[in-house]
């Protein structure tokens, strides 16, 4: 009987793992960058539980989803162009959703050079292109092969537990943001769950957990 290979080939497990890697790297990158710029250590996580920044995770996952197939056949120039467009578009859409749906602003680039509606910038897109190219041409092939070497009996249970944890974390986080937006509009909880969110994830907690978040200016 052939032994099972964990995350073999181009599959959801591999995409999810790269999502988690992106979440972790993004958080610590943001925190280090903030420290270098302002001299203070500030939490830059994007989820309530754990050092995860989903904007980076989603960006990395989208890179893998769109560019993972035929990665070895695509030129570096094409990879860079696609990665720049993917990164900039993802950043723009994420900013728009946070602003319009939840009434909060995580970043505002309106005063920066060549910005696009304050949600992303051309220089940042160039940076996304470089990062995406390094990811797909250097990191992805190496990590992909390394993952497939991990014993299935060890890797699969850890992977499943991580999927459950991240899924619950995302649900709780964005439910808390949703409830926060409703509170701002003066909407009272419809159920006991909303009341629980108002007690546990009140505005003080949310602004403490996400210190660089600012309310939308009405």
C-alpha cells in the first residue's frame, strides 16, 4: 500500500499552510517596521487570537492559488507583474471592506506618493510584486517540497486542528468587528450572542487589541 504524502502537489492543504505562513510573517513584519519607524512595539495582528494578519495571509494564498500552477513555466517578469496586481488589488479591497462594512480604517495612504484612493500605492504594488516573485520562485518550491516530506500521521492532525482554530478565530474576529459597527450605529443586540460580544469584545477591548485601528471619520 502506497504511503500517504501530506499536502501533495497543488492542493488546499498546501494553500492553507501558505495562508498561515503569510499571516505570521505579515504580523511580525508590520511590528518590526512600526518599531523601526516610531521606536515603539505595537501589536499589528489582524485577528483576536494569535499573531495572525489575514491581509498578508490572503495575499500569499491568492498568490499561490493564481500563480501556483505552472509556476516553473512562468517568467520572472510575468510573475512580478501578476504579483504586483494581485497584492495591490487585495490591499485595496480589504481596506474598502473594513471601511464600508465595519466602519474602521486600518491604513490610510492618502498622503503618500502615487496612492490609489488612499487604499494602496504604486510603490507598495511594486513591493508586492517583488515579494510575490520571491515567494513563488524561491520560497514556494522549497517549502512545497519540505511539506511533502513531513510524515502524514504527524502533519495531518496538526493541520486539521489549525484549520479549526483559524476558522473559529476568523469568525469571532469579524463577528466582533460587525458587532462593533452595529454598536456605533446604536443598534442593540438581537440575541444573547450579541450581548455576549458587547461584554467580551467591547470597544475598549477592540481598540486595545488593534491599537492602530481608527474609527471612520463621519
